[in-house]
C-alpha cells in the first residue's frame, strides 16, 4: 500500500513539473491592428497663419511662450493657435529572420552655441535661454547670467551640415521670428540672408524699437524718406522694416553690380555719395568703419576668391 501511494505521488510530481508555466511577460498595449500604442516624442506648435514647428518641449513663463529644440531654448514671438503632441507609432510585432549585424552610423554632433560679446570676446556654452534683459547660459553645469548690453549676438552652429550650408546655419539673432523674416525676405529679393543679418546687427543689434539721433528707425534703421520709398509705413514693425530694408539692399547691390562694399557704403551714407566719389567708398570715417566691420565678417563666410555677390533677379 505504501509503495502504491509513493508511486502515485511521484507520478503526480512528474506530471506537474512537465506542465508549461502559465506566467508570461506582459506585452505593451496594442490597437486593433496589432500596432503598439503611440508614444509622445515631442510637441508641434501650430501658428495662427497655419505654419507649424516641431519642437522637443513647450512651456509658458509669465506672458511668454518658450520652446526647446536641439537642446536650445528660445522665446516665441508669433501668435500661436494651438500646441499638439507629436507621436511615434511602433512597428507591428512580427517574426523577422535574424539579419547579419550592420554598422551603425555615428551619432550626429550636437549644435554648437556661441555667445559673442560686444568687446570682441566669444564663449561656447552648453545651452542658452534668452530673457528680456539678457541671457542665462549653462556651461560645465554652472548657470551664469549675462546682461543684454554685453551681448553682441548669439550663434547656433550645426557641425553636421556641409560647407555649402554653413552660412545659413551659422547665424541667429536669438529671435525666431526675426530669423524667419530675414530668410523669407532674403529669398524674395535674392539677397544673401547672412548679409541682411549682419546689416541688422550693425544697425540696431536686433532692437525693433531702435531710433538713431538722425531719425533712422527700426531694425534696419530706415530713414523716413527711404521707408516711404519702399512702402514701409510702420518702421517699428519687424516684418515691414526687414522687407523694406532688404529691398533697398537689393536695389543697391543691383546698382553697383553686386559689389558688397559699395552697397554697404550706400546703405550707410547714401548712394549719391558713392556716385559722387566715382563709385568708391566715400572718405568718411563712419562709413569706412561701417563697411570694414561688415565686409570682414561677411567675406569670412564666403569662398576666398569671392569679392562680390551674384546679382540675381528677385522674386515678385
């Protein structure tokens, strides 16, 4: 009897040990098609004019709306209609044959952020966040504040771009709206956007309400007569001012066959003065320094043999 009971218990144990376990690893939730549920990978800003901008994050600070993309924070100055989540859908779970290992491409280098100071110095930082009276930047895990009057400009450079794309990606006013207006009007009037950027930086340091003692107004410091000539009726409006200033710059480049130094001299002193001196930069210290400062930086971004821009026909 004992032998029978022992044999029964032994067979029961063996039977239980051979039964597969019912415990399984839970799969992620799936929809009706078998795809994994979407995951949020960022935000999409929809502006009032219908344009969109994909960013990593969006937040509000006071009355201002801030975005973060590619590790850099920026303040938005455009009317926003709504903010949406951006999703990524995982591929369906299917059995795939084991493929031979492939070489992975090297990870792209992050953006390089440089702050240029008015005294000529510059420093590379890990991140920068601009505010109304200056900018906070992070460097080596330390956060430091710089007053606005010390900053000449902020440049964000993408080291992954080719040399042909260098000029387009090596400058930024620090204001997304102004950057977009520069690119839009430069394309419309066939002017190098980097040249427009340098003129605005020299003229107003990107202050839309700037006004000179002589009466020049706005970002590109248009004199009242010049503003009227190009249909700028609100000189302190960035869109109107940049449009009129870029159109004027295109007219000067056409007049002087693409010679940047003569176009700049005319922008500063008037085309009549350049014509009076036989199509040469007038001997005025202010004008000569103006041309020298902008030309030196502009030529550094062009091929060494290039001495003038190509005169292209502007788009209507």
